[in-house]
């Protein structure tokens, strides 16, 4: 099936056994989105201030929004380091969805990623919607993201993830580029799956907006207890189901949201809960991709 055809069946009631390492019932992947400094802004010539996934209260006037700008700055000045510390304290590997321009403006974050041996999934050249780009601009954005991240981290990004949604041509451009093992521009499953793009097999590792701290910015959750309970309950059911049908669980975090102390404590509680179970593969996204390619190659 090609990547633009809709598939309402997927694996159906009998998904494949992923054969996670160690006989794990569940593969847990923590994703830290590093976007700060790559968002659209007046200083960067965009003519407006991005307010997405901030604390709200902005956008009620025209012109430059200095408050929203400073919320993004909090993510790169403070929030990213709090999340990194909590992950390091728990010896938890992570994947960083990184925008190239964000890493350029804070190369110390790139150095920390390398030091922890985490992997990077390219989150675009900038944190912009690709629907606003024409084909040439999108092709250039993909190439620049790949090259800049490769230079800063010493190794190329393994995967790709657009801001929220790709265009109809994004996957074809990724395959044309040839530098990515997978993309995560899907929310359709709890296991990786293969699709066909430009006549080639292409791996998709679905992401999650359900298990994502973006709910806090949208007012769907208010406290760390709410977020932790949701993550814990999701993990517990997946772990139980994993006795027969192991799956993957992706938790998405943002530095300017989860990086605040009253929210970050949810990450600590969740990692403690995960560590209390023995048949868990806490892993990077690149590990899942390589495992799937080796264990479940395209038919």
C-alpha cells in the first residue's frame, strides 16, 4: 500500500510479535522536542510571533509578542536542562526531536545529546508547518535540517518528524533525500509499519499526541498528577496486554511546557513507575527502527 492511501485495517486483531529485546512486553520511548529558537518570530523576519504550545494569554494584539518569545526562551535556557537532568538521573535513554535552527542557537544542547548517546530525529529546519512551504522550500528544509544536525551532533539524524503533519509530498522528498531510516509523521498505530513511497519500502514509527504534554497547553490537563496518572494508566494497560501483544509507547515532551518544575515531576514519577517493572525496553527511537528493520523487514 502506498503512503497516500488510507489504511483502516492495519495489523488487525493479530498484530505481529515485535520480539522486543529481552522478551519485553513494551518498548517505551521518551521524546524531548527541542524547538526553541526555531519558531517563527519578528526578529527572524516572519512578521509575527509564534505562540504555539505556550502558556496562553498572548495573541490578543498585533505586533511582536515579547511574552511569548520569553516563554520559548525559558524552554532553551531552563526547561531543556531540567528534562535532561531527570532523564540522566533515571539512566533513561531518550530521543530528541530537534529543529536544526534551535540547535544552532544553543549548540551546548547538541553536545549534551552526544554525551548522553541519545539519538536525534530531525524536527525540521525550523518549527514551521510544512504546508506553508512549496516543494523547493520543503526539499531545501529537509536537506538543511539533515546537514546542520549532522554537523552539530557528529552523526546524521536517524528519523524525521514534521510539525504536526507532513504534506502529501514529504515522504517522497525524504525517500529522495535518502538520509533517514524512518519518519514519525503518523499517529495510526502502536507498532512500526512499512509503507511504499516512490516505489520503495519506507518505515514509519508512529508518534503520539495522546501521550503528549501538549494537552497541558490546551487546558486538557492542569497538574503533574493528571499527566502522570494518564501516562501510568496507559503504561499499565499496555504492559498487561504485552503478555500476548507487545506494543510501543511514545511519550512526547516539550521543554517550555514539561520543563517547568510543577510539571517535570510527572516525568520523574513516570520513570520510577516504569523502572519498577522488569519486562520493559526503555529505548531510543533509533533502536526501535533498527530492531524493526532487522526483525520485521518489508515483505
